[in-house]
């Protein structure tokens, strides 16, 4: 039965392997405002992004200073999902307080935050009280209005099903922790050793999520939501194997 347990471990590891990355190309074609160095707080910076992708992606604009993302006072347009194909769209960000940046990056990523492509423009820009508010470039409003035509809409007929699956994924986070604790203390032999390996992996995942959360990442908890079902399936398999062995 140890071979069966190892087989379960291999299936679990295989299911966690990353899928091939999509082919994504982006260009940060324009920035607005351009030609100014200082704007008042709550002024948005718009980026005109030209893209080609063979899978749904999210396109965002991220401010940097000295090679690091600037988060203090930051707000943005969010990360809608764009359908496969080619086109151009707009993303934006701003600051609600005094801030300074020296680079603007367009980023194509997925729901988990995995980056597929980037492009950047170096531009020093300051947000300061009393600065004059610039006029929007002519291309901004048409792209803002056209954006809804390229965003992938959620399939309404599966709305209830998608909501149920989402709730199940969230419920599996505490359930996987409970299964892990139970398996750690109840399983022995081969299944017990695998349960402990699973426990170490789960502890490392939680440490990663906590540390990156402290560092300011708001996407790291997604790893818990999507990996907890794998832990749960693996641990249930181990418990089934252990029960069969006792017969």
C-alpha cells in the first residue's frame, strides 16, 4: 500500500504543475499626462497599452521608483480580464497623497498575479498639492469607452455554478488545515511520512502568504485558495489508503 500512497503523492504533485505560459506581447505606447512633471493628488496617469495574447490576461499599469513598485497612497483601475486577440486598451493609476515616481510599467498577468509580459516608460512625475491639473489626452476617453468591448464577460448561465465553486474553494482552506492536523497525528508508516511532508509544504505555503502579505502583496492569499483543494485531495487520499491498509 505504500506504492499506492506514493502514487497519490505523484498525482498531487503533477496536478500542481504550472500550465504552459500563454504567448503575450504588450507595448506601453503612450502615457498621459506627458510633458509635465508635477500634478495634484488624485490625478490619474493613463497608459495606452497595445497587446497581443492567445489567452485571457489582465493588463495593469504600475508606478515604480528606483526599481521598486510605489504603493503608499496608490489606487488604480483594477485588473479586468481581456479576451484572446490583439488590440489596444487603457489602464490607469493615481495617488491620493504627495508621491514621486520615475518609471511606469504596463504589466500583463493572470488572476494569480503571474506576470507574462511587461513594458515600461521612464518618466519622473510628482504628485503635489497646488499643482495644476492637466488636460486628458485625446486618446484617453475613446479607449475608456471602448474598454468594455474587449473585457471577457462572465457567463451568466453559469453564474450560480461559478459562485458555488468559489465558495467551495474558500471553504477548503480551513478544511485542508483540519485534514492536515488530523492526518499528522493519526497516520503512521508510509502514509504518515507523506502526511508530514504535506504538513511541511503547507506550513511553507502559509509562511509565504503571511510574509508576502506583511510585505504588502494583496495577491498572495490567492495561493491558499487555489492550492488548498490539492492539499485536501491529497490528504483524503492518504486517509483512504490508511483505512484500506488496516483491513
